[in-house]
C-alpha cells in the first residue's frame, strides 16, 4: 500500500503548483544583458559565433536597446570592443573619454533613465599583449600596478555614470582597491561593485573572445583564472571578495559550476549572487537546438532555472532579449 506522504504528483499536476515548486520565480529583473559596444559609431555587425548578437556603435544604441527597454529590460553590462585604438602595456584606451565604454554609458544614461548600467572592468581588450593586467618583463602578471590601474578605470566608469562596476580581471586585491577608490572619490554610495569572484579558466569563452577581440597575444590566463577543479580556491575567492567589500558575488561560467553557485550561497548568504551564462554556454544551446537535440526555448529555461535553483538571483545572459519575450 502506498503511504500518503509518498504522493508527489499532487503538487505538480497543474502549471501553477508546478511554478510554486521553485523557491524563487524567474523574472525579467533577474536578467542582465551583456552588450558589445565598438568604436565605429554607426556599427551594427553580426558576431557569427554568438547567434543574434552584434557589435554596436553608440549611434545605434537607441534602436538596439529601446525596444528591449519597452519589453522590460532592467539592466545591461557593457563590454568595449575597441578596433581602432592604440593598445599599450597598461590598457590606456580602457578609460579613454572618447572610447566606446565611456561614451556608451553616457549615451545609455541619457536615453534610458530607468536602465541600470554595469560596466565590465578589465584591461585585456585594451592591452597590446591581451592579458588582463600589467606584465613584468618576464611576461608574468605584475599584480599590484594592475590593481591600481583597474581601480582607476573602474572609477572613471563610475564618474561617466555607471551604476555598477564589475571587475573580471581576477587580479588579487582588486575588490578592496576599487572599493577604496570609489569611496575616496565620493562614489561609495553611488556605484555597486560586482565581483567576478569565482571566474574559471574555461573553454566556454571562445565566442566572447571573437566578439570582443580579447584573446591573449601569447600564453593563456591560467595563472589568474581558476582551474576548473579548484573548488577550494573558488570558495576562498568568494570569502575574500565578500570581506574586501564586494556588493554582489559572481560565479562564471554558470551551468558547469552550479555547485560553486550553491557554495557561494552558503559562504555569502547576505549578498546577491550573480552568475554568467557565458558565450560558449549560449552557443552550445543554440548549436544543440539547431542539431535537433532539444528545443531552444525549453533548454534555455532549463539552464537558467537550474542556476536559480542553485541560488543565483542575477543572471548575465545573451538570452536576455528572448526571456523578455518569454516571461510575462
Ligand atoms: Zn580580461
């Protein structure tokens, strides 16, 4: 005889109680849309490895973002794609007042007052060597000057109007340095600091590097991004960045690292938790759907629902425009 408490189907026989089975419902405000802004002001260029995504010039931002804001887009994160600038050892073009990120922030702030604007902070798109910090003569990372430079860039993005700065470089100590810099300049209460805390050296970044032109000129990033198996190091990074003053903790990539998202919930229970469904995850879902392995929409939902189930409350995703259509 079946015991009464063994009945589970009674909670999922109808769409509404099925939705109640999740502890946190997916909503539009959870999605932060990564966008690529380039230095040709009229650009609107397809990125073949990221289906449906483009590099945009600042003159095209109104036609690009306007319809999404109408549908409920709450936030974007900007990535600069400089194609014409002179890159150097310290990433000087990162905070060029005439560069795509600073002009892009100003333009979006003026066009869409309700839109929350985050800026990715890194140097790799702007350094001649393509690494995320400054280098020693032997090609290794020179950590402390890198941190100083990243803090300078973050402050300049905040001054331009960014509501949030999000360092993705993985230098040691940059969260404390950026927080200090923001506070000292009077932006301590005006700018959120979202840390890419547990950022793994993943093979899922390929399409992004195509999009942003940020592949390193030599070597790789394994000396500063986390090894995929390094659960302990990820936990230490989360604890450290929480202590250094991060307002939001991020795990990147998302789907292969759900256990790390769950760890972050445990280690930083009082912080909002973000995860980045990266370019390769997005491209994989598109490729799988194209190959007939699954339905695109069903798989996109399954992927982000698993992130929310693991504990994420903010999802950076190239599926954001789709979810604005799919979610009511
Ligand atoms: Zn970088």
